[in-house]
């Protein structure tokens, strides 16, 4: 039976920055990476666009690494999976 590992990419916005959290769920536990995009002075809308673009870049890179997009929730939470290696 095929076994999988899972990943979530979550893009959120605050008053001063956009935060992207990438969580890799593995049998040995979770590995979390965070990316922070600082707000440009007076340009909150641009921060949202920058954060969305960075999240899409991360998802695209994961696709090149063999991850398959399973679900998108609210346009900002991406769930992916890929076959768990036998090693």
C-alpha cells in the first residue's frame, strides 16, 4: 500500500508583515519553516500581493520536488502530498 507524507503552505497577513508557514508532516514529526515579508510603508495591499506570490512560488517549487497539490482552502492554505520513500 502506498504511504504518503504531507505538507501545508499557509499564507497569512498581519499589520506589519505577511507570514508564510510551511509544515512538513512526517512519521518522525513535523518540520516547520517560516517566511516573513515585511510590509512596505503604507502599502498593505502590496504586502498581500507579495505574500500571495511568494506562497505560489513555494507551492511551484514543491511541485518540482514531487509534491502533488491535494487541496486549496480559502485561496491561502495549500495542502500537498507525495509518496513516502522506502528508505
